[in-house]
């Protein structure tokens, strides 16, 4: 009976990995599209400003007032991508630990 639970756990891990891979590709494609637009408009900013909205509003928005929505979309998408990456990593890690122990 315990072999059945291990098989179900492995099947669940495989299904989750495929679903998470799909989400990862979806996030990356959206992020790449926004990044290309930022490159097209030659918007440059330090990576630390992506995570700090007050500094981004103080430093980047005055330089690119017509592209504020693009900058905010890019920053939000990157943050969401990193958050989902963390969720995926820790959920698969927890599932693997559950199956091993």
C-alpha cells in the first residue's frame, strides 16, 4: 500500500513540474516582450530599482514620464515571476522531502 502512495506522489510531482514549467514559460514570454519594449525605448534603470517602488518613482519616472506604465508592468511582472519561482521551488522541495522521508 505504501508503494501506491509513493507512485501517486511521484506522479503528482511530475504533473506539478509540468504545470510549473508552463507557468514559467508564460511568465518569461511576457517578461521578454516587456523587456524588448523597454530596450526599444532605451529605458535604463538599475536592477535594485525594480524592487523599490519609492526609489523608482523618484529616480526613473522623472526620466521617462511617458513610459511609466511600461516600467511598472515590467517591474511587477519580474517580481511576480520571482515570487512564483520561489513558490514552485519550495513546493517541489516539500513534495520531494515528503516522498523521501
